[in-house]
C-alpha cells in the first residue's frame, strides 16, 4: 500500500463481541446493520472484501452449558456459532444490494458453500463479499488464526481488525489502567513479546512470517472500516518491520 492510496483486497476480522453491541450476548441488529453499511460502502469503492467472523457473542449465552465440555467438542460448537453470525451478516449485506457468499470450513451445504480457495478468489474478483465461517475447520485454532490463514490464501493486502471501545492497541488493559495509551505503530514481534492482546500468537506469527500488516481500529464507529480501507491512518498499524509501516495520511 502506497501513501494516500487505499487497498485493492482486504480481510475484515469481526469478533463475535463486535456483533453484540452493548448486549451481554447475542446479536445487535443495529450494530450489524451499521457494519454492513460500512462494508457495502467499501465494496462500492471497488475494494474486494472478505470477512472472518467469530462466535463469542453466541457462546457467551451458553457458557454454563459448555463448562466442563471436552475442548474439541466446545471448539466445534464455536464453529457452528460462527456460521450463525455469518448468515446474519450475509442477510444484512444482501438487504443493501450486495452480492455475498458464505463459505464454511465445515460442511453445512444447505446454508453455505464449502471453502475452496480458488472459488473464494473468483467470488472476490466478481465483486462479491465473501464471508468465511467455521474458523479453520479444526479444533484448538481460533478465528484469529483463521483470519490470518484466509488472508494469506486469498492474497489480502491487509487484515482490518475492529475493536470495541478502544482506538487501537493500548499499552495496558484500559479496565485496569484508565491512563493506558494508544500505540500507533508496532511490529508483529513487538506485539508478541509484549503480550499485547491483538491476536493470538499463532495468528501473529503467520502474519509476521508472511508480511501481512494489521490495522487495528475502533469499531464503535463503523465508518472507520471504510476510512481505513481508503488509506486513512487510524488506530494502530502492525507491520513486519518499521520500514514497511505506511506514511501518515492526513484525514
């Protein structure tokens, strides 16, 4: 990405928590609608958009039932939760006239296509928003790792990560340290060594080894999705090396 220019293809990582707004669990239709509007705006700008969704908003409502469950079984339950979220995001986008495809890493053929890399790329080239569900299809891997993996597979130029209630990556937990400060630039290895909760270590390592930058920003204002995709400098940028960090773009 050169200074002042937007991206051609991005992957947006949406946590399950991002879809529940101010609720304790479940889905917030207003929040999902605002995210869908922002994604549709990016699509209309000519940017190819893929989305990886998490499932934490659904699992929060069933944590008691899942407590003590075998880890692999619980992870498969989480994959099914991401399918529910993917269908909801798909519906919100299609109400706006966007063409979409949900691609699942586990077989749910009645509601989603199986994930096939070349087919996903072709959908993107045709201007469709592709929503990846069910993580990697394997237990013990998070949707963060799925986001890193899918970004590499489809050749995304960057991963966009929206966070709830924070402007980007902070140097401390704001719930424990109200004076926590925003870190505008980081390398992947710095994020790993400092234990900053951006992505899990596996996902960060994948991004680092393959030079995929991450753009972490506040999702409370969904319009930030479009601003970042157009090349504006918001929140925190995590890149492989300092020389790869984009030049500041004035807003």
